[in-house]
C-alpha cells in the first residue's frame, strides 16, 4: 500500500502545480477592470459551479462596490469578492461536533461522494489524537461496502460494528450506538449507503436510521452530508432533500484535489445555513482537512 | 425549482402576438433565457456560448410556422440544434469479430464504474454475449470484492488477479477469458483524477496492453462545469470511444452529457438509471435534449412503462377484465406494476407540462403506498368480495395498514369506480385484443 500512497502524494503535488498554472487567468489579463473583465469574471464564477443566478447578482453587487469604493484594479476587485464569499461561508456559531467527545456522527450522501472514505479519514484522525473511536457500518446495501469500511477501520486501528448484507441498516446503527455507550466511545461514526435524494423509500429508510440513533444515543447526534465538489447545480437540491429528511448539521466537501471548485457549496451554505466542516483533498487517510473559508473563497475566485 | 424553457420563453414572447419572422430583438431576449436554462442544467459555459451563438444565427429572421407561437418556434429550433449536438441518431457500441472483445471502463472516483461494469455485462449477456469481468481497481479498498459480489449476484465470472499491477491483471484477464471460452471482457479500472499524471498513464497503459474494442468513460449525471475538464483529459490520454452517463435516475438535468459530447465529440451510449443490475439503458439523445431543457421525456416514459408492464399480469388481468371479475388482487397487481416504473415524481418529470402543475396538485406518492398497505391488510376473501367489508372489518384493515378508516373508505370507493370502469371497458371491447397499460382508477 505504500506505493499507493506515494503515487497519491505525487499526484497531488502535480495537481496543485497544474492548478496554480491555471490560476489567475483573471489577474493574468492585466489590472484593468473593463467590460471584458466583468464578462470573464462571470464566466469564471459560473465555471466554478456558483450558479448563474447567484453569479449575476454577485457581479452586479461587485460592480457597484467597485465603483463606490473606487477599487483600483482587478486584484482589488477579486479580493473584495473573495472576502464577501468568505464572510458568507464563515459561520462563527459553528460547533465542530466531530471534534467533541462524546459524539455520534451519521454520515450521509449521494452514491459515490466519498462517505466511506471520509468516515475512514475521520476515524484515523480521531484515533491519532488518542480518542476512542467506533465505526458503525449501516451500508448494508452496496456490494462489499462492509469490506471497504473494514479496511479503513483497520487502517485507523479502530473497531467496527457490522452486519450481513441486506439487514436493516437501522438495526446495525442501533447495535453500534449500544456498543459505543458500553465501551465509552468518544466518537461513533455511522456510515450509510449512498442514495439519491429522489428515492422516497431510501430517504425514509435514512430517516429511520436517524430516529433510532437519536433515540438510543446518549451522546449528541449530528449528521454530516458528504458532497462531491464536482457536483453541479443539483447539489443544492440534494442538500435540501437530505436536510429535510434527516436534518443536516454540516457538510464535508470532497474531491477538491481535482479541478472542480465546489461553488455549489456556497449556494448550500447561503440557502440552508449549513456550514462546511471538512474538505477532502485526496484518497489517502490524511487527505481530510478542516475547512478554511478564506482559502476556499480565494481558490474559488482564482486567487488561490 | 428550475423553470422549463417553454415556460420561460412563453413569458418572453407573451407581449408578442404577431406572426411572421422572428426579429433580432425577440431572438436576443429568447437567447438570454436559453442561456440561463442551459447553465442551470450544468452545460459548460463555453459550450453554452457557442451553442447560443449558433441558434441565434438560425433563429433571426426565421419564419414562424403557422401552427406555432414565436416562443414555440424558438423552442423548436433550440431542440433541433440540441438534439443534433447530442449526436442525432443513437450511437452504438462498436464491437468487432475478435474473440474475445474487450470493453474498458474509465472515469473519475465515485462515478459508478464498478456497478456500470456489472450492468453492462448483464445487458450484453442478454444480447447473447458470454462476458467475463476483470477487476483492475487495485487501489480503492474492497473494490475487487465489490465486483466479485456483483459477479456472484449475476452469475457472471470475475477475474481477480494477484498483486497490484493493474496492467498485468488486465492482460491476464483477457487471457483468462480465452481459457474460459468467454467472448467478451469488461474491464473495471480504478477511479482517477484527470490531473493525476501517473494514474492517467496507467489507464493509457492498460489500453495499450489489451487493445479494447471500446473504452467507455463513466460520467456522473450530476457533474457540474468541471465535466469538460475531466472528459477532455480522458479523451486526450486514453481516447475513449463513448460515454456511460450514470445516476440519471436522479433529478439532475445532466448538462454534462451535452458538454462532453460538444467538447470531445464522443457519443453517450448508455444511461444508468438505478442501482439494480438491470438499470442500464441505451441512451436517447432526443430525450436528453428535452431533459436538459426541462421539457420532459415522453419517449423514455413510454419505454419505462412498457418494460414495467409484466406480460403475464397483463394477460391475467385482461382475462378477468373480460369476465368482469376485476378484484382487489388485480388492482394490487396493477399498482405494483406502476410502482415498478419508479417513483411517480420521476415519471411526472418525464411528462411534458407536468412540471407546470401547481404545487398543491403534487402527486401524493404516499397514496400508492397506502393503497398497497390497505389491500395487503385484507383477507383473501375480502379481496375477492369487497362487499363483505363491513364497519368492524374496515377498522381492522385500517389498523393493520396503519391508516385511518377514512383512508380505507376512500380506497374502496376508488376501487368500486375502477371496477365499474373495467366492466364497461370489458363489455365494449369484447374479444378485441388489448395490450398495454391497464390501470383504471389509480389513486391519483
Ligand atoms: N480524489 C479524491 N477521491 C476521493 C475523495 N474522497 C473519496 N474519494 C474517492 O471516491 C471514490 C468513492 O468513495 P467512497 O468513500 O467509496 O464513496 P461513498 O460515498 O462511500 O460511496 P457509496 O457508499 O458507494 O455511495 C473512491 O474511489 C474514493 O477513493 C477525495 O477527497 N478526493
Ligand atoms: Mg460507501
């Protein structure tokens, strides 16, 4: 597996190089704030999946601000925008429930967004800090989901509560919560099967898991929605639906090591007020970082 | 929710009553709406620019057809151009006479490759192929186990090699197929980022090693603007032949499909529309064009309906229908057929104009579930002869189904209506052969 990790780190640094090569298209075109600049800015923001309606409003406001505050050049305009976005993304009242002990975290999301990997990374990080961690595998649907999570549990050196494929996910969650309480676990992470928000049955199943966990857990229960940064405008609908089905407390935004900027997450924070807590920047155990609004906003507008 | 393009354009053109030619100003206003619709559907902004410019050129000065409003005329042009851009006629999987044929799947992490491998194997087996699936994702934990489990489920063999050399495993997999008299190899590869040089190199090497007839890129229908970056890189490094668009059973508009087609010229061949192993369909460009514009997909709807309609149930129900003995059991059978078609909301999304329904007219999907629960709580006798269901029986049934007595009453009333309708139809039709959907008096 070390070859795997090597490959990964190399891949990552290359990604960053590539990215910085692509950056500053807006700055690279010179300091002038002319009509072409505004058009390019609009394109760049739409290209970052910020959504056309939101971008129109944003650019409108920014034009105003640029005039009123006599922003001198392109960089100043971009910095102003980044600050505005960062302010929106910063939620001072956000509690990092993942870092709290004891804590139960239910991990949910669409198929393939990185839930299991995120659970693995979170388990590893918490275990490394010396906290006691337990993983519950409530994905009893997908083939080899348990095996996958098992490997992550081994990597993190933490125990796992699992069950046969096809069993009721709520019952596995129940067992996990019981076991967490018995063993005095600091952090219980419950992985769930990926599901489309359009599937009523599967969303109802998830609500049931949440209900059981909430009913049985002595530790506070929170729900983490794992979102893929490459997601387009549908991301907002996803977040809305998951939020109404189980109540989402925070977001982990994954796959930011690619070239997608994850602009849809801004829309989610804005509309639903759900904070982003972690970002995924690779497939390795250590590739999960705390969310930094300034850094994220800077990357979004091409100042990264 | 997004407005569909027809509605948008209707409001743009509502001031216009005149016919004749589309003026430049009208077209400009319309193009603003077209641009918004496409961007909201995640079509890449560069693709949108080019597309809008092209449509604008065609639309300005175009004659508005007799039967159409100016708004409809623009929609017509947009749809035609979009369908053409999507690839016009359905593209096909190009296989050769070689034994075995090799298909290789590539894509980003989490796109749905492994399940797509199984679905494709399943689909092609139905067409007479003898597939072998080869597990080359040596990176993601338990990816190989996942493919093996799917293979067991489908009773399709899986080759899992030894070690972590994906290129060698692919090569051995093809050899293995020859030994096992398999005429088709489908290779699952690890998800990889298009900017990960080494991993992209690995994919290219696998391709060189096994010379696949077809390399297919699996793309998530929910992908945003970045789809073109990923697809361009994959096109350049592994030169794939076509696309499988996944998770199309969700409600994403799927503009990525259009972007990829426009930027790489590669056709979309298949659409994955569910988690089950038979949820893979041949892709329809015209349907996709409508979906991207939010205009429904009648063709897919009809297909879905036909697939879901189980012939035996149909024949059975028809028999009873003619005999005038349509029971609650038949009713339940038909309900289940309907449920197989997917969630009602999904189906409604495919009906043009259905998204114009006011909010409170939204279909009560629970009604379906409720009706099913009610019938299931009845005894066999009650199902055949609902007239015996008196007050206390109603209470028992309501308790069993977890609904109110009112719900039971409503349901029985609906059924009685349905039965009456069926009787009328039965007598009208006589011996005429009747096929297709027979769902009288559905609870919506
Ligand atoms: N590049 C990159 N890949 C990631 C990241 N997070 C997860 N992945 C990869 O995405 C793929 C899917 O991850 P999983 O953790 O299996 O996703 P999941 O949401 O559990 O998937 P399902 O349970 O099948 O719905 C795997 O190949 C992961 O290695 C990330 O931050 N960056
Ligand atoms: Mg998972």
